[in-house]
C-alpha cells in the first residue's frame, strides 16, 4: 500500500469513528429520555446495593471487633483474676470464632426452631434486658417505713429452741415398751443433768440442737408431739416422754426464744432489698405490658384471641 493510500484509509477510519460516536451519543441521549431506561438503571443500582448489603450482613461474614476481643479478655479476667496473655487471648478468640461458626451454621439450618432450651434462654435474656432498662430508684426512709408497716409478717422471727434429748427406739419391744423405758429413765435422772444420751438408744442424728425453729424441728422429727413439746415444755428441766417419727424421747430445753416482730432498725437491709425487688417486679410487669401491646394474638381458626 502506497503512502497516499494509507493516508486515505486512516482518514476514512476517523470519519467512520466520528460518525459511530455521533450516532452512539444520539442513541444515549435518546435512551436517557426513556422511562424504561431509568427503571432499568434504578434496578441495577438497587441490585448492586442489595448484593453489597448482603455481603456486609451475611451470616457467613464474621467481624471480630476490638471491642468484642476486649470483652473476651474481661470475661477471662473476671473468672481467673488477671488479664490473659497473648497466647491465651489468641486461643480465646479462636474458640470464640469456632463457637460463632457453629452457632451461625445452626441458625442457617434452623436448629434454633422449636427448641425449648433456646427458647428459655432467649426469654431469660429478654427478662434481663427489661430489668436493666427499668432499675428502681433507691427508696426513701418514708418509703421503707411504709413498706415495713405493710409487710410486717415477712420479718417476723420465729421462736427458736436449744435442747438435748434422750432417744428410745420402738424397735426394742414396741412403742409401749419404749415409752415405759423413757419414763423409768426420767424418774431416775440425777438433778443437774443437762445431757445424757447414753441412757437411751443410739439416735441416727444429733443429740444436741441449737437455735432450731419449728420448721427445722418438723423436717427432722415430723409434725409430732415431740416437735410441739420443744416449744411448750418447761425450760431448764427434763420432761417427757414425747413421741416422734423415730420413737420416744426425753427432752431438756436449755433455752427458748419467743417469736419476735423486730423494728425496722433491725431489719432495714432486708426491707430495702424486698422494696427494691417489689419495685423491680412492678417495673418489669409494666414494661412487658407495653411490649405486649405490639403483638396481636390470633387463634388457629383466624379469630383474635381473648
């Protein structure tokens, strides 16, 4: 090809390119005026944005933030009393990632569905969250006084008794024989004797009891004449025989303290704790009532539940 032919070919190419660019520009300008183009463009933007959001929030994308790593370190310190060293912290992070991977894959597989243990745990965490959001204020002296006056029965201190006993088993000749042996020993007990377990039979529990209340006595000896006698028998002397769930007993009541309703000054901390707990319970119920308003309960037949 001669030089003149090459120059002519180049000129024709440039002319054709300018013509193509001109036609493409006119087509683009025309397309920009079409609603369908705008719709397609918006759809493409939304698709790209959606894919980006999905990648950022994917269940398979785990971000170990410095704050979360610090939380792992603090939990370790609370348990063991010191911050973890570098190898220990690395192991903690690896274990946390291991558990997070299993947890997320479990969610993907729906293993959390219809699982009562998971349900109870989520319910518990929601209860803690409601409680944290509505902590009660510290009560005033007037509030504590009013609360104590309204709930005095909560703080009644039951009667207590300190005693020793001598046991006589019904297995040796029957109940009547055990009762007679107990009466015979009582008649011969020397004055001033405060404990004498060897004069009876071996007992499967203690012989000496300090500051027992009625509930403790009932748990050990049953609701029997023996348990009742602990709070009625004379102090400082032997008495009986009294029957229990084990057999027969003589008892020596060393001391007994009657039921007492203490003033606020003696139970102030207990009253404060109960006041705050009652206030927290009320706040929790109110918070749940507000939360429940957002839900509509529907029966299986489609009707609103009562």
